């Protein structure tokens, strides 16, 4: 019996020593940090009036947009690709020749017309979705290193990747560049994002030629873009706002009058020129950031319900919120509509 007791005591002491040895404080868990970004690549295709062939001037603005969320290692956990491609055309008298289609390529769906001419029978929105899905799990550097080939003069960077052979035949260089910008300018999320979305509201301002007052025709395309990241409860953990506002102006001969500025409003920073005329002395990019920062921690429904007021005919929905009085005086109607779409399309 004594021998059994001694063995039991020794075992208990051994267990006690093991327990003492395992009392080292555990390493604190480092919370996962996520970032969400939005990048754009904008181009303009301008055709001047051709009197000899009786062709009027036209201007097409292409705004390539990529929204993505990244984890702590820079790996993509969600991505969305879309392109706003609007064209304004004029006749030989400088009058508008048809309406401007304000849909994005994804919104057009089969109306875009790629499926019928695609070697793989895929519409452009399907190809964007496949490419965005391929981004997931990879870093920007890995995406940039993706092998591509030149199919023709208009398709200089088609993916040369086995996994994309049956789903993507478009040229991708602008989308990769937009993804790179999204990562470089990404903001840290205030929580774990469950899904991320992109919303757009597009408008066109077309001015016809006015010979009497010696004014040429012009076309301005405004692409309001909102990126939003939501947690599992639908609370906004990150939001990004920007506007691509490009104007092509022609003289009375239908020739391009000056370069088209391809920067977004946020990219222009002080060059946009709002600070000098703003009642609160804030530039556009500062107001856009203040507005989206205010959204964080609220649900989309909360933000959409915000009270607004009409300051004048050009500012019909200014925030009537105490926390924004000193930081946001811009009209936000289109931005709220873009936010609503971004949340509805989030994945």
C-alpha cells in the first residue's frame, strides 16, 4: 500500500510540475487587419469633325473601376470590376446625335454585345466576374506577374493562364493598374468585412454648338463611384467616394479645344478648386473623406435616412447633420444612390 501511495504522490508532483511549466502567458492574438480600396484608370477617345466624310465630332470616356478588399498579408479577399464607357456624338452642325447611354458595361449585360463575337461565348460582365474571382487569394504583385499575350492591336494583354482560358479573353492591363491603385490607396476597415461592393451613378451634360455666341459643342461625363465594405451585420466598416468628371470641348470647326483631364475629383486635390468658394473652406477630396468617414459604424439604411436640405438648384441634398456641418457642404444625393447600389451588389 505504501508503494502505491508513493507512486501516486510522485505522479501528482509530476503533474503539478507540468502544470506549473505550462503557466507561461499565451501570446496575445493579433487581430486581422483588412483594407478596402478603389482604383480607376480613365481614358478618352475623341474623334474630331471630318467635313470631307461628313462625320461629326464625338467623345468617349472610359472609366475602369476596381474595388477590392485585402487581408493582413495583402491577399485579395474580394474584388469587383466594372467600366463606365459613355459616348457623346455630334452631327456636322454640332447638335447632339442621339442620347448618351448611362449604363456601365456590367449593367448593360447582354446589351453590350460581346457574347456574339467572343471566341468563348462569354459576355463582358461574365468575363469581369471571372477575372475578379481569379484575383481572390492572390496579392497584387502576383496578379501583376500574371503572364499575358498580345492577341491583336486592341488586345495587348490577354491572360495566358490555364485557369482563365475558358472564361477571360479581354485585355486586362487597365484592370490590373486599377487594382494596383486600389491597394495603394486602400483604407483600413473598422472591423471584419463580410462583403464589399461598388455602386455608380452616371450623368452626362451635353452642350450643343452655338454659332451665334461662337461657342463650340462639349460633353461632360460624371461617374459617381462609391465603394463600401460591410460586416456580417450590415454595418459599414469602410467607404470610399470619388467622381470621374471628364469634359471634352470642341471649337466651332469641331476640333478638340484643349486636353481632357483624366484625373478624378479626389486625384485633383487642390486643383479642383472648391476650397476657395466653399463656405466651410474645404476642398472636395476633404469633404468626400469626411462624408465616408462619418458613414463608418452605421448601417446603409441609417445613412440613407440622413436628413438633407436644398441649398440651391445645384445643391438639392446637402447633409443636415450636426456632425457634418463643418466638414461637408456638397450635395450628396448621387452618392447616397451609389451607396445603396454598392450595398445591394456587395459580395
